C-alpha cells in the first residue's frame, strides 16, 4: 500500500496524462479499498471557465468529458433554442403545480457548494401534466449567473432563445415521485425533470429578499444556513403566465452531465433588480482568498438530432379574448360595407 502511494505521488509530481489513466483504472478495481482522490489531488476536479485563472489545473467545461465521459454525449444541456425550428406539440398543455403555493413548516437549507447557490427544499411540491407522463417532486433549486460589467450586467443564463441570454437562470430540479433520491432517479430514462426560468433585470422583487439577505452568510464554499421557507410559487412568475414553454430531452448542466433529463424552459422570465442580481456574485467559489463566483454557466451544447417542442398554450386564445376579437372584426367588417 505504501509503495502504491509513492508511485501515485511521483506521477502527480510529473504532471503526466498517465496519472488520469492510472486513477481511472484503479478506481474500477474493487480491490482498492480506499479513496485515492482523498490522498492525492490530481487536478481532475471540474470548474467553470471563470475559475481557470485561479486554478489552472481544474477541468473547465471544454474538458468535463475527462472527468465524466457522459459530458461528451449527444443529449447535452444547455442549448440555444432556435424558435423557427421548434415543433408544435398539442400535448404540451399548462403544467399542474401541486403544493407550489404552500409554505412548509420546516426550514430550507441554503448552501454554497462551490459551484452555485443551492436551496434544498424541506417539502416536495409536485408537477404533472404538460406532456410529462407522470408526476415529479421538487427536491432543490439553484441558479446560474453572469458578471457585473462596466455599464451593464453581462448575461449568465445557461439556455438562450435565438442566441439571446438573460442575466440569470433558475433551475428547479424534480425527480420521479416514486423514487427516494436523485441517485435512484438517474436509473430511469425519465427520472429527472427540470423547470428552467430566465431571470432578467427589472424592478426589485421583494419575494427574493429572504434568500438574497442570507447570501452573506454563505459567502464561502461549504457554508450553509437555514432559512425560512417560502411558497415556491412566490419565486416564480404567476402560474397563468406559465403556459408558454419549450420542451426537450437533455442532461444535467454540471458533471456528471447525466442524460435523461426532461427540460421545460419557460418563456416568461422572473424579474430581479440589478442590485439583487449583483449580490449573487458576492459569494466565492472557495475560501476567503478565492475569486468571486461569477459566470457559473455551461456554454450551449450541440442539439444534434434532437427536437425542441413548443407548448400549445400560446396557440389558442382564451375564450374571452377570442370573443372580443370576433366582435371587433365583425364591427370593422360591417363598417366597411355600410
């Protein structure tokens, strides 16, 4: 065992690619009864491009496949949605939200995990309908954002529509209601469903005050704090505005880049002020001397052979609006023939 340790340490000092190959081989060997990574840091951890200047050995998004081969798969996320190519799907009715308007009694866990700000939910609001085929329960949400520029906030959403990104993006992660955790969910082709919401710069959103006011308490990696729960719906656009969305099959946007994620990208954005958005960039990727957590997004991935579907909700006018339109057209036509 001591000899093995010395060999690995020597290879690490040499900084050869053989290290990664050797580690991958040894980790597959069941006879190795200890965690090699905990003994020697091989520089195989993943990071965002914005971290490379501080940690040159970390694997940026272009290299994620070196830590998880799935990251080079054919169904990766995020993507750029080209609206002229989306396919209308009449089955994509508005989703059913269960328990989203309920404030739980147990506190939420707010965490800086070194990659994002993550909130683990204490209750399990559910979604169904909308062409999902089954119900899914929410387990956590997290965010991705950009960086404050000289005169504006540079966008940091992961998805984009016709090449246009927004300041931030919120992901509400759900798993099948019949599984216990995300590990179990990943064993199913339809195990994970994520709701994605763009966040744009507008007026202050007081519903986010509870979350944003606690960011200073999780400024560094590994910090957690308990916060008062909110109805999850209070952080989202009104439910009546959530009928317009895109749907496609993709992956998680961080390693292990697990494919088998049903993505729902809503057109209606959440609104936060520039001050509120900028406070997310005050947290750090690591400890006290580390850089600020900025531009924590994965670049758009190739769509390949996949299709992006568009909900039917926007193609049908509500009855009241339809009647008003008919009356207006009737009036206009009758005036023309008088």
